[in-house]
C-alpha cells in the first residue's frame, strides 16, 4: 500500500481539510492527517478497503457504510473517500470503479453512494462522471485567521436550549437552500431533505456540536448557527457546521457569523472554518465583511442503483 500511496500523494494532500492553511507545513499535514486517514481507515466505524485488480494492477477503494443515513433515508448508504492506484490509464480506473459498483450491487438490491472530492483530484472526478455518478453540489471552503485581532460590532446572542428545538427544527426546514446536497438531489425529495435538516438542528442542540447560537431577545429565534470545535495539528479550530435564517430575521446570518468569531476568540481558537455552496452569494458577502478567505473547492457526486 505504501507504494501506491506515494504515487497518489500529490493529490491525496488535498483531502486534508486544512491543506489551504499555509502556516501548517505540508509535511505535518501528510503525517498527522493524510497518512492516518488511509492507513488507519478500517479502524473506525463501518469502513472497508476494497481491493480490485484490473490487468494485473491493484486499485484500493476506501468506502464507509453510513448506518445512520441508511436508516434515515431507508436505503443502504455508502460514502466513497478516495482510491489508491499506480499510474494507469483512465479506462482501467473506470473498469475498477464499475467492478466496485457491481460488488456493492451484489450485496444490496439497491444502494446510494456519494463522495466529496477535492477539485484538484480531477482524474477521479472525471471517472466518477464516466461511470454514472452525478454532480450534485460544488462546495467552497472559507477560513478566518488572526482571530485575536478580530474587532467587529457585537450582537446579543445566547446558547440555544432544548426549549428552542421546535422553532429551530422549523427554521432549518423552512430556510431551505435548493443547492445543498440533500435539496439538490432529486433522489431525496424536498420533504425528506427538510426532515433531515430539521433533525440535524435538533441533534445540534442536544450535543452533536459544541454550541448553537440564537438571537438573545424574547422573540422566537427563527435563526441559528451551530458551532463545532476541534484541536489538531497544534491548532484550535472552530467550524460553522450549519446556519439557517428565516426572513423574519433578515441580517442575522452576518450577526451570528460575527458572534461565532468572537466565540472563537474567547476560546483561543486559531481559525474559524465555514463551508457553503458555490451558488451562495449571501454567504460570500458575509465572508468578505468579516475577513474570511477562500481556501478550497470540492465537488459532491452521487449515484443510486
């Protein structure tokens, strides 16, 4: 595996969620993030590495079975991480992908299979298209650094509690984005996609993320922002996991994002990360006002059989 890992390393580097942070050396990211992703893959969850040989050449596919998603969407659901292989022509890679799909079909009468591929891994993206995967969403990944120097207007927010859950479920469902992964995919349908985001909002309040911020006045929240936090690479990261704002709270996306940076400042974070769709002009404007920078681009593909 080491040999084909090295062959793909130039592209695998972009699978690090922090590859665009130049302050973190590439060598450190490779050893602390990329290598463990692949060499410890089967030690976590329902992960497996499927080995397929085409013309005497090995292809190693890294796939995860998503039990929660499978139960919620009522179809076996898999996520494709990436594939390791030696330098080959695309036809062999296509054949290997088709063999992988055939094996999954033999195990499941039907299944849903999706992937989040960095834009730099063009060969894999092109082959996914060739074997029947559809492009569902293009994501842009923003980051904010120099957190301690952030000096922006303050807004009154509070931590959401379980009494806010009914309103936040409604907010998540009604403030739908036609371009997010579940709403953009006709396979799910609007009703199921709305339910998915409503449940995410509920679970966020119940502890799926570190905290959920809402407006602090006495009116129904009608807006929220979920924040997760992690420490890795000797850095402290805050991530905006999900936001939703109803028309009654126009302008609160900016306010909640600003307060997220202040929250990160208070918690000695080095970076705030945020992901949105390439179609989301409103988030771009917020990012510009608050000093976020564009870091990376990735594509969401899926196939259902």
